[in-house]
C-alpha cells in the first residue's frame, strides 16, 4: 500500500514481491518520490533488470515534466479574487463543529446528512433505500461504514434545521456527494425518509424562504426529480 | 502545502490556519488562500478550462472552506480536504453545463481530433504533442494525471481527495496513461502500446 510520504524514494532491505504490472502502476508515484521504502526497493530491483520498465519510467518523467510546464503556462488567478471573497465572508454563515460525542459514536455520513443518528435497524433501512436511489452504492457503503475516511464532510449537521419542510424525490442516478452538497448549499437537513414512495423530507433553516429553496432544487433537475411543500 | 508545488512542510501550518479560519479569522483565511490559490487554480484550469468559470469555482471552494472549517476533522490533510471540495464544485459546475465525464461517442470524436502523423512531423516536437494529447483526455484522466504529476499527491492523498479506493486510483492512472499512448499511436508515434 502506498503511503503518504514527502521525501525522495528511500532504500530498504525488504522489497515487496511486486509484479511488472504492479511496478507499471506505481511508476508515476515513484517518479515523485511518493512510494514507500519497500515499494521503492522493489521497483528499483525490477527496473535494474528490465529495459521496458526503464523506458516506461523515462516516459513517465517526460509526462510529468510536460504536466508541470503546462500548469506554469496557465498563469495565476485574478489578484482581485481575494478581496472579492473577503467581501463575501460576512454573508456566509460558518457552521459549528460537529458534536464530539456524536463524532465519537461514529454516526457516519447518514447522521450528518440526515441530521439525526439512525438506529441500526433504521440505518439499514435507510441504506437499503438509498441504494435504490443512489447509483454510487460502493461509495455510500463506504461512507456509512464506521471509521472510514470521509474526505469532504459537506453534509448537513446534527444541528438539524427547524424551518419549513419540503418533500424531495431525488433522481435515481444522483450521486450522494452531489446531493449532500446541494443540501449544504441550502443549509438543509434530511429529517425523514425514505418514505414508501422514495421521497425524503428535508427541513430548511427557520427563516428560510421555502419557495426560493424549491426553485433552487428544481434548478438541479439532474439531482432532483420532484419537490413539494411539506408540513 | 503538503504534496503540492509551493510546499510548506507537513501540513501542520495549514491545520493551524484552518482552526483560525473556523474561529472567523479573516487574516488566516487570506493566508490560507494565498497558500492554496496556485495549486487550486492549476487544478481547476485542468478540469474546467474556462478561466472565468475556474475563478467562480475557486471562489465557491474557498467560501465552502470558510463555512466548513470547523467541521474539518483531520481525517485527511487540509490540502486533500480542500481539493475534495474543489473537485465536487468543479463536477457540479460541469454537470450544470452538461459536460460531465465523456461518453464513448465523445471519446470517439476526440480521437478524431488527435494530430495526424503529418501534423506531428510538422511540429517535430514530442513534448508538445504529448501536452496536446493530455488535454484531450477525459475529465477523470486529466484529473488523475494532474494530481499525481503536478500536485505530487500520493496514491492515498488522491484517494482521499476523490473519495476513491487506493487501488482505483492506481488503475485509473494506469488507464489514463494507456489512453495517452493510444492517442500517441494514432498520431503516428509507434511502439507506445505494448
């Protein structure tokens, strides 16, 4: 397994039993010094005896150099962008940290997305239902599994919204991460669902404009199949 | 920034900055942006390509960093966390433009755009050819090449940023390079595909 390393490749006495195909896969990271010491040793062992791999490494280094030069040629972002962003910060509400107890209980992605920690039975039902509406089943299972990496914790907070409720049908092929981001944009949490018809009830913030939120949701036709006013 | 050009060590400085951002410190936000702007801009330019849209996505990404700073749990580096946000924002923008991952039909069209052997001979410049062909790869393949080559992310850092299994990262990179070789062959460069 490749690990996070920041230095140059390091030698070690123990080389992994890598195949030529393994080495081919790892060469781009070897060229950046991002392979582990064991991987590096195994790669170098193979490289020394294999002209094909040596040629491949040469090509990797060429691709890398081209990649670096192509980005340098792109220039830099507009220098006024920072001032523009600083002017926007007052209008952006900062979310509070996740409650430590909740985090330690590993409620996982669903708790953050749905605004409450489901019981095991309910969680199973939610996952099963979500599997019907979300194409990324592998990603969903990973996200709902305790203790896994969640690189983009966008989903809404346990601090559940208490404002107007909307009934939302998501598109069958909508990606969970995209749904989470949309709900995050609206400061909304899923408070109920899936209903027998597959719908979810989402709650907006207390002072939110339900009509405006419905317009936003309908504008994401790739994610939202339908939206109605809730209770 | 760990793992990106303009590195600043092991990422502890970014974690400290993010904690200050979470407390509403605008100076920390500015400093974090200064550290991230070039790697993020390069990344988004490779994905989105249109400068105006890139700056919009960069803006959205940093606003999300401001919003979510207190939610950062340190399960990945600050760098990969921010790139993950940028990735999702870019995908969302492109989806709205109906320019998500290329389907087979689009891929076929792109093959037709590859320089011909004659054009290749005219330029006589392998590096320029490879660079041009890299730009013709799919969104996913451009992204993985950029993260590995330019940002110098490890397999695990890319897996964190894109929410993919590490093995998928390696195979995606492999197929991105294979695709590049196929395009090179179509451009008249022989012996690229084993």
